[in-house]
């Protein structure tokens, strides 16, 4: 299978344009989290750019006081967050 960059380069020839998805990130969302990839983030020494923070915030912009979240599980499945079902 060709690389993501190769597939994106082939899009204009096949579909006319990349359309509304001009986002440079490859984003996988699921129940357990989010994985974001792009050329800049492939190097583990690079910090995420400001536009990568969507579901959370940059730790430098977060308050200095901790927040504790309790997740309740039943039979291995999450059923409540902070006692709210």
C-alpha cells in the first residue's frame, strides 16, 4: 500500500481535488482515545502544533491545579464518570 503522502498526491488526479479535507493530520478517534499523525509529528522530538489540541489543551495553557476523574467499571466496561452514569 502506498504511503499516506503518496495517496494524497494521487487524489487530485483521481478526484479533481482533495476537497474540504485539507487538514494535514491523520486522525483516528475511538472510545479509548485519539491518535494524531502528520509529517511534523513523525519526529518524536517535535512538539504538537497549536492546531493539534482539539479534545484537550496544551499543558502550558492548562490550570496548575490537578483534576481527578473517577471511571467506574463493571465487567471491564466503563459505566460511570465521576459517579454519573
